[in-house]
């Protein structure tokens, strides 16, 4: 198996996770597929965010702070609800994490979280998303690399849950 270090996330990955590039010496792009795809996405997200920032007036900013303070208060008062959510989330993740994953596949999962972390460092909010939700209405997805994708918060909110 050939590996290559991605210039974006700096992870050492299987070359099948790189797009081919005839002009490059080793025949592959410098950045892995995930980094390449995210570059376009984050580029777009930054642009629309800049537009949004221009539009937003001081009033809006002040309001946002108020609502943030309100949310913080609410969370403070309803700590037990959050703890319960957290408990359910953990139990669900545990059930969805198969023990038969290979080391290579586990590495791939970490890679998704690594790249998502890098994107967040650029100031773009994003999450590792399960394509088939771990707790769907009819089917339950698994915590496995082929059920994962990185979505910006905006995409995540607008994603239709088909399962
Ligand atoms: Zn990468």
C-alpha cells in the first residue's frame, strides 16, 4: 500500500485518498480528497460569511449577545437536561461503534475529525456528520468511515433527514 502525506491535514494517507494529477511528480495532488473538497466548501462559506457580516447591523450584533446570554442562563438552569442528552449521545455512539473495524479504518475515522478540526481553526464551523444517522427513525447508521462526511454547520442544519 502506498501512502502520501497530505499538505492540508498533514496526515499520512493511502494514495487512493488522493486525486490523480498527471502534472505532479508522484501522480497525485498535494492535498487529500477531503482537504480538496473542503477547500472549495470553506472558500464559499467564508465568502458568504463576509457578505453576512456586511449586512449585519449593530442592532443585530447586540441582539445576538442578548440571546447568547439568555441561552447561557437557560443552560445553567437546565443542566440536568444537558447531562441526559450527553448520556444518550454517548450510549448511542458506543452502540454504533463496531468492534470489528480495522486499524486502517479507525485511522480513517480519526482523519475525518482531524480535518474537521482544521476547518474549524480557519473559523468555519463544521461537524463530522453521519450520512445515515446513528439514531434514525427506521435505520441506524454506524460510526464507520464510509458513513461519514464533513458538513459545515449551515449544511448540517439544512440537511434533510431521509432516514
Ligand atoms: Zn488532507
